[in-house]
């Protein structure tokens, strides 16, 4: 924590943009692109924050959040969601996706929750395999979430007349073999 928030820490804030000069040196520039500070350290932590994906384009798949049928995490949190869904597919099984799967499951109003893992073989691949397995077991057996690992989505279409989103999957991992499926 910093002195500014009463924590007494030793954190300094530099306003501007930055660029690595080498692996132990960062140059900070002001709005006029003039260098203002040169920072040297053995280690740098880059914490940029995150923004929800509102557009996914991968292979032939092209998905755009519309705020009605296809929602970003911000849409859900900002109450764009007018009613609680009976079924939901959560595209992305990272930390945020796992959190939303848990939230929807814990409220008990969503009967069919699919956590789509974008072709990966396990949840949270940067974590220890034991953590990943524990989370998957908890989601599947206690929370009744279907975790879709090693599956690729080939299309997603909104059918407003039926009030549904149709997704087509290919399971078979990276080798391209396997059967297709619909949700």
C-alpha cells in the first residue's frame, strides 16, 4: 500500500507512458512524449488490469457481444441481463469465467451451465494441476457445471424468434478428429 492510502508503503506513481529500454530499465514519457523518469529495477511487475472481450474472432468463429443474448461480464454486472437465464454457456474458463459459473450455480435458478474452455485441456492452466483438478471437480460435482475441455466452437448464432443462441462444437482437441455437437 502507498503512503497516499495510509498504508505507509513505498510505492511511487508515475503518470505517462512507459517503454522498456532493457530488461532492467524502463523509460517514462509525458503526454508530449518527453522522457520524465528512468526507472531501474531487478524486477518489474506489469499489472495492466483487464477488460472483458466484447468481440471474439478465432478461425472462422466471429462473436460480437450484443448486450441481450451474448453478454460480456460487464453486461452481466451492469444489469443488462433482464431475466435470469435457464441455460447459460460461459465462453472462457479463466478466473472470471469460473467465478461466473459459481455465481450462477449458487443462485440455483440456472439449470444448465456450461463452462466452455476454448479448446484447453484443463481449467486455469497457469495454476498447479492439483488446483485445476480440484476446481473442475468442485464445479462439476458440487455445482453441477458442465466443464467443456478440449472442445472447439465452430459457430454461434442468435435465434431471436426462439429466444435462443445455438452453438456448434467440435470435440477432438487439436488433431481435428471427433464428432460435432450442438447446444
